[in-house]
């Protein structure tokens, strides 16, 4: 399947693309399904939603139950105002009633009808959701399963089986000018067409939409990312969830402003700027603010931080460079998602921050004039040095170690791009091999280290 830049990067809300954005999307897909059911709507009296696997184990910390409720109330992640969340949830708790088009009013008690199943995950993926429509006696009228597979992507069981069983080469059937399904194909097509990765990706995007719409969409994505940074560096206080984690980005930002970016005693301040940009985004994400999946919410700070680094610290940076950055990053992200995973529940944080770092390294390398071979090298370097990274959020919150991890992912991305630009693009480990290694490592990783909060930091650090 062709994965658009606007699928890899989606505007939504925090704290998680797989556990917050994805469930809201799944709810809307189920509500659309209900419109197609004939002869049953008159008997319907209630809905239940059961969360399985990682959605259950870290669902409270990731606000999955709230996301389900908001979706049933008609909210969408790309348009929901975070300030409206609590009033909407309070009203639902009081009324315990859903008004859904084509259905009689349905009873829904948020405390009872979002069910956390702490048993084994469903067979196909760690992030499963079972929807049930019930009649007055509690008999099931309809039951359906969706999977939130990372980055806000949602699939049905049939769709997931089809994707899982398709050979990689099936991706080449998509009707786009450059249907690369691997980095090897991408480089070969680029050489044959004498085009950059960004130019090929742009032509693919233009296969079903005007060029000006693609450019406008890219500019809107960056505007949303940049706005998130700016909000984050202006906020202070304690993040929600009970860990009492203090926002730090605003304080660090003010210190950097006072010190000056070129103050001789602080030659390493570029690293500090990268860190503060990334932390600003992920603090906003942890607070349930508006962010862009890049490629997930848990890794949402890496690409904005490196893009802002490009604008603020690289001579000659411009809007065209940002478009090149995002297109190239999306191309790499699509390859990773198609051949491995971007889901922390499936392969650990190597699939989230690792993928984001690889995408950011490739984007920066491209924006700075790197060749296709250097870009592929940059992505490989960044991903290789995240292999084996677990996903073990304390208390199921996207805070510790997630916020700082994004800062380090951004630093690795810039380092990887710099190393690649110093070379000629030739290197020992191909990106495709590194992606396959990430997939295999994720499959071998024990479940407690994959977004369940049952292992690692989540159990070894006492909550205060």
C-alpha cells in the first residue's frame, strides 16, 4: 500500500497515537459500520468497548478510555479542541447517553462500558478493541474488532490479515509514479529517473491531488509542529497523571535565550536547543495537547525538533527545505511501517523514537543537499543505534522516559545526518537490513517491554 505523507504525519491530540488517536478513529469506523446494519437498530440499547493487550495495560495512563468516550460523542482527533475534553466527559458521565445517527438513544456508562481486559492480547496485534452493540436484555446484536496498529492507523481484522499476508512486492501495485516498497527500490528508481527522494515522493503525492494542495498540506503540517514547539516552550507547571513530572522546556528555553546561542562557554548549546524543542512537543503531548504524529505521538518531538534546528541553525534554510525534509522523512517512514512497525506495543520504542530519528536524519540530510545514497545512510545510522530500545513507560504515562528520549532521538538524528554527509553514501549495513533487524528484534522482545508497563523502568522505579 502507498503511505502518504499525510498518513505518516497527522494532526491529533496527545498523549498517544496508538492509544488515544487510534481508538478515536476506530470508534468512528465502528459508528460508520452501524449505519450499514439493517433491521437491528431498533433493538439496540447500549454499546460496550473492550480494550485488549497494551490498550488495556497502559490504557488509563494513555487516556484510551477517554478517547473512546470522546469518539462516541463525535469528536475527531484532528479537530478536537483539547479545552473541550473535560466538559464533554463530565456531561457524558452525568447523562450516560449517546446520540448516534440512525440509532435510538443508547445507554453508555463510561465507568462500566469501557472494559479493560488484562488477559492475553488478541492474536493479530497487541492493540485490539472489541465493539459490541447490545439489546435491552444484554444480547449481542453486533460485534466487531479493530486494531490500532501505531501512528493513528486503524485496521479491521480482515485488513490486518491481508496486509500481514501480502508480500512486500505487492506494494508496487499502487498507482503512483514511483512505487518503491524498500530502500533498495527507492535508490534504484532515483538513479534511473535522476530524481531525489523528495522529488519522487512529491510526484507520488500528486498522483491524486494537485501540487499546490500537497505544498499547502506540507506547510500546514510544519505550522502545526512549530506551533506545538512554541506552546510547549511557553507552558509551565506539573503534567497530569500523578507522577508529578514538572514541565522543563520553558525554563530551559529561557536560560538558553539569556545565555545566547553563540556564547563561547556554551558551544554545546545546539544540543540543548534540540533537546528543548523536542521536550516542548512531548510535554504538550503528555498534557493532551495538539501534536502531529511523527510517526507516532510518543515520538512526536524528534522531527519537529530537528526541523526547527534546520531553520534556526543551518544557513540557507527555507520553506522549500522544510518541504524536502518532510517528504523525505515520510518516504523513510513509509518504508519502515510497510516492512516492520512504528508501534511501541508491537516492536518497542525502537519502532517509535528509532523510526522518528531515522526519518529526521534522512530529512535533515536531504534538506542540506545530501544525495539519495547519503540520505539512506543517514536513516540507517540513526535507526541502527536505536535497535533493541524497549517501551516501558512508568505508570503507563507518555512522560518518563518518553520526553527525554525524544530529545536524545533528535540529537542522534543530527549526528547521523552529519556523519552521512561526511561520507559518499557507501556503507556496510543497508537500511533495508536494519529495518528487518528491527522487526525481528521486536518480535523476539518480551511482551513486558512493549508498552505494557509490566517491565523495565515501569516496575523498577517506585512511583512518588
